[in-house]
C-alpha cells in the first residue's frame, strides 16, 4: 500500500466504463465483467425507476475504486466492489460499502446479500465489520476456477450507515 489519497465518491457514468474496465481486469482476472455488463447495469441506474446505484472513487483524474448495488423488492445485492491495489487497507472499501448501504436504504431494502470467493479473506473482513453474516455456500459459483462462493447477508442496512465510514 502507498499513502492513502484524498478522493471523492460520485455516481459512475458511462464515460467511466473504460478506466473501470482496466481496473476490473486487473482485480478480477478470472471473471472480469465485460463492457456490456457495465453498460447494462448503468442503464438501470438513472431515473425514477432506477434499481441500481454505481459509484466511483476519484483521486484527481484517476479512478481508484468503484462499487455497485442492485435492488429487487425487499432485497439488495452487492454487485461489485473494488479498490486499486495501492489503496487497499486505507478504508476506501469501507467508504464505498457505506455508500452502497445508503443506496440500499434509499431503495427501502430490508436486507443486503452478497457472494464472495471463499478465499477472499480481505473482503470478508470488510463485510463482517459492517455486520454481514455468512449464511451459506454456492458450490463452484466462480468459473472457470470452480471456486465456491460464501453467501453473506446483512439485515437492516439503515442501522450501520454512517458508523463505519472511516473503517
Ligand atoms: C475487498 C476490497 C474492496 C477492500 O478494500 P479496502 O480499501 O482494502 O478495504 P478496507 O481498508 O476498508 O478494509 C479491508 C479489510 O481487510 C483487512 N486486511 C488488510 N490486509 C489484509 C490481508 N493481508 N489479509 C486479509 N485481510 C487484510 C483490513 O484490516 C480490513 O479489515 P478490518 O475491517 O477488519 O480492519 C479490496 O481489497 C479489493 O478491491 N479487492 C479486490 C477486489 C475484490 O476482491 N472485491 C470484493 C469482491 S467480493
């Protein structure tokens, strides 16, 4: 990790997709999202019927993190969350997650679900800090590596926002 940078969180827009894709391929080499997947998600992120919220963390002109959540009725799903390697451990993951939980609350979701690779201890620690609990596994969820997913759930996202923002 290098020094934490000062960054602002803002809504992800279509012109962010290229730099985000570059980070995506670095951070999720086995199962990176395609350009089309980001376009499709952002298409549902605006207007009164929006069911998605995507944010980027920007330091100057550089994107150093991004995250997104989808709502479906009472349930929200963390779709993605990522931070550039040089900013890991700075609390930026916590800031992004706080923003997603705020969005889940605005969508009036009672619970938030996510899947996480069983070997991704760093991410699991972050989620546990926010009160997510492991509730099961999805065998072979991540292909082609055939890695299991840990399924985690947070009930009442409105109760944790604001308290965890600085990690
Ligand atoms: C997961 C990720 C978003 C976390 O971002 P971050 O900015 O490092 O998050 P934070 O600094 O807020 O918290 C990281 C946690 O990992 C812990 N950690 C630090 N170094 C660690 C290490 N070597 N091994 C395990 N955990 C570690 C931190 O102590 C902290 O846990 P704590 O809250 O119990 O103190 C980031 O590591 C990342 O982008 N990883 C690659 C993409 C990814 O895996 N996304 C999640 C998909 S489910």
